[in-house]
């Protein structure tokens, strides 16, 4: 079977296509011939320009040292010094997929043809991606204004044969990995070190994964919500399209529509006609049943509708950034001029992800409240304590899971605080207002991981509630499938046991399968 290929030209990368490239080991990344052609004369134009004028980061120092003009004999040393000095990250190593994703984003940016790098650099970066030579990059270091300088410097370090890279057996030196792939360490040309590390590739790569997972989380949250509505015998009018048309936020309308689809065919959802008939015939005014559910059940479209809207907005911003030129200075081939500016500043990504993790945390809190509802006999008034199928008091059933849900929800509330506002000037006050974009992306990803934990716990609770009521055959087709999915990983809890191994498998399945 021939190997599939994905053409990179700087203009067509999406959240979905990036995830496909990162996850697949069978798709070869190929540089568009048009992109290679556009790169051909740019570096020559750059070298001609620096003979007669200063060009930032090419024949000058960096940051507050930009007024130091350097001799031609030092231009290549300058690029190596930049990479080596900035490869100073500390802390935990980032997941390999984040780094591979950032490499693809950087390749896409360079293929736009505005960074004045040589075709040889782009080919080398592409070859390393295809050989799965992925440098080890560390968590702490970037402030997100000259882009992700520290993290991207570790990627560049790997390309020149220094530092370590991921391998099946752990980590190995980049020089060894390049030799095994029949590649030589790349020899930098003027400006190329700067073009590799000056940009938003890391925060954008992580942001793309956050958006992709949030879309999945919404899908599972809708199925959980639908199943919860069935289990309480909810009234269908809370999802009536006429109701939501009167408050026409796109997310609210879309979530209500998906919930209606999910409960279609259910024999548990009720309408209000029998209540009206009873009220007409009765002399007393107090009813024995609840006529309106609590907000975590009745207001699902209104609560997670904003998450849908924020996800769509974040996706739009991330996809603009995926195909943007984010280094400095930028070459304009029409005027043959170098434009000095700040496209590397990460506030667009940082703000989008800060805005996304807030409604995502609200979904987590919504999920936690429903977990409490079904486990708390005093609240639901319909189920045994902690959905116990044996002997309450002797058996604890799902009691332990609620502690995990509460702890994880509280952790998410702290992580949800907007990180963009934590600007601290740096670089001798040259970078006097920073985005903290990569850290904002990592915190948003923490909230994503927590959301999967809460969803998996709620699924366990909902499936147990189905078994308590013995209503599987009355569920809608979609929620019955959802129940079956849960039961693939979590067995009904009768005798107490540790649920940790099963829960981990369910969480992994939700994230990856």
C-alpha cells in the first residue's frame, strides 16, 4: 500500500488536519512545489539587503541589543548563539504530540514564503517530521510575546543535532537520531535560527488540540445530558425549539437541537398534558411530582451553549494562526522589503483559550452537580444512596467517585482563571507586555483533561442509574448506545471494588477512540 501524503503550503492547515497529521504514522508530510518555488530567491534578497542596511536579527543583535550591528563574519554564529542560549527550558517534558504538532505548524508558517529562509531548512524540518525525530521540549520558559522562544529553541536545537529527542526506548541524542535517519545536522544560514524560534507555533499547536478535544467533550456532554433527562423523566418542553428561538444564541439553539436528536424515540421523556388534566380535575393544588427540574437538568442548552459559541470562535482564531506568518522581520516579496513588527505576539491565542476554558469549566461544574444529584438520595428522592445495588451502610457503591469529581472540579476552577492577565515585563523591559500564551494553552489543556475525568465519572453514575431503574429498553437509540459504550469499560457496581483501572480505560477511550 502506498503511503498517504499531506501537502503543506502555508494556507490549508486546519484543527482537524493537524490532529490527523500528528496522530497518524502513515501520512507523509510533503512540501508543496509552489511553496518551495516561492522560497527560492528570498534568502538571496535577504543577503543582498544586509550588505547595505541593518535587518533585525540578521546582522543585528536581538531584543534590547538590536542597535548592535554585527560584521558579516559573525552572522551564522549569531543564529547558533540564539538557539543555544534560548534552549533553557525547565520542568516536565511536554508530550511528544505537542512538539510534533508545533513542528508541523512551524513548517506551515515557513512555507508561506515570508520568512526568507532557504528551501534547505524547510526540507530538513519536513524530513525530521517524517522521520519522527521529535525534540524533547520543556514546560517552562516562554512568555509568548516574541512567540514561544524557549520551547521553539529546543526544537531548533534538535534540528542542528544538539539536545535530545524522543525515542521508543526513552530519549536519545539528536545527533544519534539524525544519523539513524540518514540525515545530517542542519547548518543554519543567516536569519534561520530566528525564523525557527520567533513565532506562536507551540501555543497554537496546543490550542488546536484544546479546540479539537473541546468539540469531542461537547458531544459526550450532550449524550450525558440527554441520558440524565431520561432518567429523571424530564419534560420535553425545556428543549422545545420555539422556546430557544425566543433567545436565539447560536450555541443555545444548537445544543437544544442536539439534545432533541439524542432523546428522539425515548419512552421516558414526558409532556405536560397529563398534569393539566389532573389540575383541572383536582381540588387540591399541591402536586406530588416535580414540574420543573433543577437547573443542571433544565438549563443544559443555556449553560453549555456558551461553550459551543466559544469553541467555534476559538477554532476560527486558531485556524487563522495555523496559516499565519508569525516571525519578525517579515519579507514582502512584492516590494522586496523587510517589515519589522510584532506578529509573534500571542494574545490572540492566549485570549481565545482563556475565554474557552471558562465555559469549559462551567461544563465541569454542571457535570459535578448532576453527579451529586444522582448520588444524593435527599436531592433526587428516587434513587438509593450512592446508587447502591446491595446493602447501603455495608456497601458504599459509587461514594468514592464523588470525592474525585469534587476534587477535579475544584482544580478546574483554579486553572480557569485567565492567564493572559499575568503579564510581567521581561527581556530588559523590551518585552514590556507579554501574552503568556503557551502557559495559557497548557492551563486550558489541564481543564480539558479534567473535563474528561468528570464526564467519565458522570457516565459511570448514569449507567448505574439505568441499572437501578432497569430502564435500558426505554432509552432512546442514541442513549442506549451511549449506555452500551459505558458498559464496555465500566461494569455494573454491585460488590464494592476499585474502579480506578476501569475509569482510566474509559477516560482514555473518550480522549482517543
